[in-house]
């Protein structure tokens, strides 16, 4: 701005102010021509992009880290949920498998009982065990069959292993059975190998029977099978009672005493069989032996008369 009273600008000073502008215009024209002819700008942009790329990556790093953390966390949550569902399914399968095993064992016990019924060829009635009393002074079980189902005092009770005990008390819909191992119980037995008749008594322990007053001259060995002898008519003959596991002298040294392992499964199972008195199962009978084949007698021939 020219102030009043100042001298007018010289031409040289005005020209000097426009020279930079003209130089910039000329340089721009040259650069445009060179860019058009030699494609300079793409190369410059590529060089600049290469120089700026680390800065760009550094600026984008927080966003990349956030996305990676979010994806990883979501994946971990999905895996944790899948693991929980698989564990739950595994527990369910284990429970179902345990139930199937229990049912299988129950079916096996029932098959054993039915097999025992077929082997003994007697009319029997199945009864369920409601309660078990294995106190040392009271070896008893409570059954779910009673007088209305035909149960009587004195009936023999068996299972798939052999003789279990006898009925001592009957109500309208229940019964109490005294086990062989009760300290007050005794049963006439017979040694299968020799036929020797003895008496087995309970000891109050579910795994032991005692056979006292065996003569010194008697042939009783470890492993001998004891069965009911049928003497007295209370227990049918032929039911397994136990197996001798030890033989030795008694306190008086005059007789021998044996210990036997009960054949019946006193501490397991949920069903027993009640032997019906004086009846034979009509569906299962003893095998009928086949008659030996015999050839017909030769026909008699008359001698010719002379």
C-alpha cells in the first residue's frame, strides 16, 4: 500500500515481486510435461506410499489388536460353551450306561433264578426283597409276598446259588425269612463226595457256616460241596448249601469242625424263590431216559419131522 507523500514504486521492484510467481508457473508447466511424457507421478506416489506405510501400519495397530482380541475371546467362549455341552452329554451318557449295566445285571440275576428253577425242577414262586437285616444276632430278610399269595411258614427260600433260608413269619402281604447264617438256624446237609450226613449251623456272619461234631474218622475235605439232605422234611434234598473251606479239630479235640462258604448270595440280589411244598412244576419235568433199542426176538422155527 502506497502511503501518501511516498515516492511511486520503481519498475525494477515490481518486476522482482512477480519473478517467483513466474518461476513457479514455469516449473509447474515443466513438471506437467515431464509427468505426461514419463509418468512421473505414479513413481512419486509409490515412493511416498513406501515411506508412509510404516506410519500407516503403526496407526492401524490398535484397531488390529482390538479385532484380534475380540475374535480370540469369542472363540474361547464358543469353545468353553462347546466343552460344557460335551461334558453334560458325557455325564448323561455315563448315567444311561450305568443304568443299562444295572438293568443288565438285574436281567442276569433273573436269568440265574429262572435257571435255578429249571435245574431244581420244582414249583416255585418269585418274591422281591423289601428289607435285609444282617445284624450279627438277626440274619433275616423281608419279602413282598404273604399269605394272600400262598406263602406259608416253613417254606424253603432259595436263590440262583442254592439254599437261602426258610420262612418263619407270614403276614397278609409280606413274609420274613430266616437266613442259613443266622446263629439260631441249622440245616441237615450231606457231603456230595462221600454221602456223609451232617448239620450246618449259622454263625451270625453272612460269609460263614459252621459244621460241628464231625467224627474224626469222617472224610471231609476242603472244597467238598454240601447240599441239603432232605432229612426232617423241611428242606427239599439236593439244594446247594455251601462249600467247605477249612477243617480242623474243635475245642474238645474229640471231633472235627468245618467252616463253609454259603452257596447262596446272601448279601446281593433283589429276588428270591419260594419253594412250593409237595408240588412239581408241570412245565419242567425230569428228563425221560430213552429206552435202549432192542432187536426183535428171532422167530421160532419148527424142526422138520423125520
